[in-house]
C-alpha cells in the first residue's frame, strides 16, 4: 500500500490557509487518495493599509475582511516588504512558524502561491543548508529533511539579507515554476530573479494572470507532478490551447508589499 504523500501548502499575501484551500478546491479533488495537501497560516495578520492600495480580490482573496474575528476570513501574510523591497519584515517569525510545522510531521514537498511561493523556495533552500540560519536548527540539526520538490506559482525571490544568505548562489531542490503571462502582480521579470538561483528548475507558463491555473489540463499536470516530480511529464500547454482566467481581477501595477 502506497504511503500518503503530504505536501505543505503556503498561501499568498492577504489569503490564509482556509481561503487558499477553497481556491484550490478543484485541484484538491483531482488529487488521488495518496496525496494530502496540508494548508497552514502565515503568522502575520494584515490590516487594510497593508494591502498597499490593492483590492483583496486582485491578490486572490476576495473573501477576506479585516473587520472580523473569524480566522477563516482574516487576511494574512508571511512577511511585509519595506517600500524598497530590500527587507522582509517578519521573515524570522515566518521561518519559526514553518519550523514548528515541520517538527510535527513529514512532507515530501512544498507548494506555494505568490508570497507563499517565495517562502516555499526559501524554505526548500533552507532545508538544504539549515546551518545558514542557526535559529532554524533543533539541537544543532535540521527540523526536517530536504524536500523532494517545490512548486512555485507566481513566485519570486525574497529580498532580504537573511534570504540572500540562505539562497547563496543557488539551491538544488527540483522546482516547478509556474508563471502567468498576464500576471501584473508578480510580473515575469520578477519571477525570473528566482529562476536565476533555482539550479534544478522546470518552467511552465499559462495564459492567465495572478492565480493558480485550474483547468483540467493543469489539474492533471499538478496531480502527476506531485506524484512523481522527476517523471517525464508532458507540458500542460500541450493538452490545451489556452488557459482562461478563473475570475480573479488584477490591477495594472505590481504590488510592493510582497
């Protein structure tokens, strides 16, 4: 009997675990019984000012509101970048949160969207080189083995001195980079900065914007990738001519707090 493959799921800026799970409902249903997606909350609770003038709908979280005590509707993030995008405020807290999660279970890989994708790549790199950040260690050892894979959808490289130390010249975890051709929140040029430090990268593009593609061809592709990330899988683009938007609106300029 095949063992369950648990995948750590990291939501985007202004989403939370519950919202990300609901947004990926069709994808979750496409998974077989041997793949379990585990969604976790970022530690930072966001206020309206933290959205930097963007609507939560544009960031993929139309359900959230800061005027609620319901945790399922509370907007969250992993960190907040300064205006120059040179420092990720709260990054240490985010890594501590993920360390605590990793101590509780074993995951074959990590799947992130937007800021969650940035954190997914950083976490994959950190598990390869845990001694670059001593606070991440437990009794001098890593809290978790390196991941078998990383999936980065609308991802980018975290800009922060700590992140630069962790990434170094590159990281080796096999990483699937999914880029939206019309994504104006995380533009393609920004995703390519992460690609430069991803030594074992696969890149797939979809025709839409800032969202996780969910048409049948993409659902099947993600399912097969999570089953066997090193397999010889055909591109989802070969299964369909185009990928339409799932209804997520996008503004016309990139977000600066990510």
